[in-house]
C-alpha cells in the first residue's frame, strides 16, 4: 500500500510541478516562442512548410538556429531527453518516421509523420502535449493545434529541442 501511495504522490507532484513550471518559470526564449505562436495561430508562416514555423519562431525569439550546414539544419537547440527532463511549452519537436496508434470509442486510428517539425504549445501532463504546427492534414498550411501523446507512438523517433541563445549554450 505504501508504494502505491508514494508512487501516486510522486506522480501528482510531477504533474503539478509541470503545470507550475510551464506557467511561472518558463525560460525567456520558450515564453517568446509561445507568445509568437499566439500571434500567428490560424495564419500561414512563411511558405507554410512545417519547419518554417520553427525557423521563424526561433528567429523572432532571438534563439540560436544554425542553418549553415545540412548536418545542422534540424538542430533547433539543445536536445532534451523527456525521460530525464521536463518538456516545456516552446520546445521544438522533430519527428522522423513516426507512427501513432490510438483508440477513440470503438475505432482504432493510426497516423504517420515521415518527417515533420512542430512546437510544444502546452504540456497537459508528462508525455501529453498540445502541439502547434502547420502543413498538416487538419490545418493545411496555417498554424493549428493538435494533441500528441508520447505513449501512442509505436514506431520512429521524436527529438525534443530546448531553444538556446547561442551555439555554446547547454
């Protein structure tokens, strides 16, 4: 019984801590990116490509984004491991060959993202996010929001990036 209670308590603290951190202690660059998303929601950013949203958000926030080499074109900041650190609103997400599977009522759905870039707009609980992105089936080339639940991922790779002020930031 104690283990269950303690585990529940730790989970509750983690969930509450995530919400509190996201609201009151969001790093300045992340806050600027979320503010930018609020400004452009429902509009097309640049050409409307998925990674245009991340590129412009990083530029507008003053974050570092090195596009000088094809090797770093999708290096949106410092890599964040969601198993070790809290993912925050304003973090950039890169999807590679990702497949999702989930159930709504009696129907089972699958989605795939061969190569896609999005931004965490909101963290609803650990591993559950609201993403802002464009060039999607639901919002077209305009910025829209959709849920993403990490545990629904059955295949592929997701990389989270924390915006940084310069290439030497950790």
